[in-house]
């Protein structure tokens, strides 16, 4: 919580990860900003970090983790503000100082209640942030589901929130993007929802019909609203060259979670930044059977790491990449994929690097046996963990 001013102090003795390399020295902090970076210095009275790593605070542009706290158990809905504060605690413990909570605009087959939750959940987020109840800086990424006609009204109701920084267009209809195998999707959906196969097949048929009827119109509306609001537009789960070309023609600047190497390469050719979920690397591949993040890293086709559904995964993935000699990304570049690159993607030019004049959003990381222990977190020069 940030209800008073940050003091002036130094963090010293750390391996400081900067955009230009890793140096041992001290970082001076004044009034919430980085005032100086001094290689080799160990100023008297400074906090000695004892050879730990000091990195910028993680900037997470896509996390689905809010719903894990809003619905802690099947059939149980938690108080929104309490759920958001619980989510905030998990986020900050993973070294994330800026998080774009990725709220669903429109319903999925498994979550029809999303239609009713979105507006009050945004209001709770605005209230918590306004009252200084969060340790991380919480902003919004609107994930707009184009196969739901209610997405039009829900987009209009939320896109002007001052917290919105990103808009993505998503289509989770099976058979096209994330889930190419409709029968596999059908089996998982039936199991998750407790339906017999006949009822599940009817649900899928209704979804496919609705997507065919309204998808193009809803997508066009979301794109127009994002453009009118001056917000970066992200495509989602692009599988083909045509998917990427459509997004590019609509003005998208980000290709989020491409499902094939070909789509990621084409997105890069079109000038779109590529965002991937860090759990994909840490678990050894995509849970949906799509392209592995490691393959994109080997081809140098990933720009940004996001948490997707594991809040601390960007930090763990960045260190895993940076210490993997078989990958082309060194540690500074790997850390930048979770800090500087996502900050720039979201238009947050005041953070993301350990550099003079930027916010003192910093994370002390101790490496033990290949694991990363978050020892301390500072946001705008105040210790929040």
C-alpha cells in the first residue's frame, strides 16, 4: 500500500540487471525514482543485498489469475475487493509490480456469469486502486470474446475506465485457433461442465452457430472502440498467416499467444510484437498442444513474457532463459522480456528498466539451487514485500 512518500536510500552489493549488462554496485533511490546507478559502490548506510540479483519490477500484461480468487471453489463467489487484494498479494510475491488484470469481456461456455461480473469487478478494481489497497500497480487488459453478442455492450461499458491499457480480440470457438481439434475440446468441455456427450455436443453446436452469426460484427465493434480510445490492440491465438494479416489490417500491434511458429514469424514480419505465456516454457510446452515457447525463443520470435495463469512465471521463465546457454537471449535481454518490453507495449514509459529517472520498481532475487527466492520488492521506492 502506498499511502506515504518514499524515502531516500541506497540498495547496494547486488548484481544489478540493466538493459546493457549485469553490474555489481549500488542503486540510489530518491522520491520514488532511481537517482543514480553506481557500479562497484557500497555506500555507507545503504541496504546491502549481499550478492543477490536486483531486477526491475515485472510488468505483466496478461494474467487470468483474478478469477482464481473471485471463484476460489466451484459455486463459491468471493467478495470482489477481498478477492482482488488476495490476488494482489500473490502478484507482488512473484516480483510483479505492475499487473494488467486481464478481465473477460463477454462469456465463455464454461463461464456465463462473466457477463454479470465484469462491470462491478472493474468498479472494485478502481476503488481498491484509488484507496491505496494494493501493493502492485493494477491496470486493465480487456479480453474481448467475439463469439458473445453481449461483448458489444460490455466493451462500451468498460473501455473508458482510466485503468484500461490494452484491448485484445479473442475467439475461443473450437476448430480454428487455440483448440483445432473440436472432438478433443468437446471431451474436455463435457468433463469440466459435467455434461453427457449429447448435451455437450448441443452446447458446442450452439457456440459454433453463434460465433458464425455474430463474430465478425462483434470483432469489428471491439476494434473500432479500441481505435477510438487510442488503445493498443492485440490479436489472440493466431494460427495462420491469414489470422495475422487480419489483425495487422485492423491495426493490431501485438500478436498474443500465436499457436504456430509460422504465425509468430509472420507477425514479426508484419511488425507486431509477440507475447507468449511463461508457463509454456516452464512446463515444457503448450497445455493445448500448440507451439512451444522454447521453439519461438530458439528462433528469436518472442518479445514479451506474460504470466497467463501462473503469477510468478514471468520471473522464473526470465531467469531460466537467461541462464540457458542453448538459447540466444542473455540474462539482461531475458529480464527485459518480462519488464521493459511489456512496459513499452502498454505505453508505460516510466518503468521497466533500472535506469536513472525511472520509477524505483525493483525486485531483489536470491538464486538457490536453480530456484528464485523473492527477498524484497520496492514499488516507487517503498518496500511492499
